[in-house]
């Protein structure tokens, strides 16, 4: 575990770090079209600027003692009709979990996930989903996530 890292909730002042770390995540996933990434950065900045104060997006940063953001994660909620396994109808979605390369394998992603999961439990959200990369899959499985039967419509 990294004791010199603080996990804190993101504010509007953190939008540039959220955008930077999100872009790194996409680059690690193989996106390399600079124009496409720049367009996504601008759209993400606009989204975070609106969604954070509106309570539509919740972000967390892993920050060094020097104040440098070295990791991030985000969450949002979807509302479905209540059902037998989800009486509140709330569904949490975790996204944008990323840690800069020089700080990986130090427990930062785990701390971000644990923080987000604890926060969701405080919000009475117990049905939580995410999309996993191969790199993240072992951590998510250790935290109790399992594959499910979700299907996705293939875009034309």
C-alpha cells in the first residue's frame, strides 16, 4: 500500500486532471488518433464541468503529497424500476479507473476502488457494474465482481 497517497473526491478544479487521466486510459486501450483524442478531451471537460456540480458524475483522485494526481476513478448512477435483487432500483457504474504507469502495482487502484465502493454503499447502492480491461480484471475479481450475462447491441 502507498501511504503517501491521498484519495479524495474530485471537484470542478480537478477537471483537467480527470481529463488527463481519462485520456491516458484511452491511450493504454489502444486509441492513438490524436484528433479523436483531442475531441474526446474537450467533450469530457465539458461533461465533467456540467456533471460534477449537477451530481451526475462523482470522481476521485489519488494525489501525492506534492499535490500531483496519479490516479483517478469515477462513478455515476442509473435508475431502474426496483426489483427483487435491487429494491432501490439504483445501479452504480464505475468508470475511468486509471493509474499513471510509474505508480501502478502499488495499491492505488485498489484504494480508489475501495473508496468508491464504500461511498456507493453509503449511498445505498449495492448493484454495481463496470467494464474491465484485461489489466483491471484481476483486481475487480478480487473485489467480488463477476462476469454476468449482459449483452450489447453492436453498432452499425
